[in-house]
C-alpha cells in the first residue's frame, strides 16, 4: 500500500518550506505532522486505520520531536494545516495556517 516514495514525499513537502516559514521546533513539528497526514493518513479509508495512524503520528511527535500533543488535540479539536500562497513573489511560499478551527454556527 505504501512504499519508500511515500516517505520521500513527506521530506519533499518539508523541503518546500523556506526558513522563515519554520522559525522554531514546534512549527517544524506541525509541518511534519501535516506532511505525514497528507501522505499517509488522508489515503486511508477506514476510521479505524486513520485513528491508528493518527495516534502513531502523535506518539512519535511526542517521543522524537518533544511535542506535548494528544491525538484529540491534533485530529479532533484543532487541525493542523499548511498551504502555499497564491502570489509568486511572496517571500514565504509554504506556510502554517495555524490551527484553523471548525466554523461555528450562530
């Protein structure tokens, strides 16, 4: 289902950022989580598998990247998003769209 090209896609996504987009370790961790989700999590079809991968990603982020997040923080309450800007001359091309929350209804 997955191969080494998929792992390379995670690193390619990280390398698309410019240094000013990643000022500290927490932002780099959010970027890594985003890329892991983009490459692996989003391709899964069952909720069971998605939860397993999500928990694994948050576990590794905590263990190896010193993030203090829980699964619910990243995959249920606050989502992590990254995107590129529409202006070609923009100094930052791929940036964090910090924790966009779900729209609230009046």
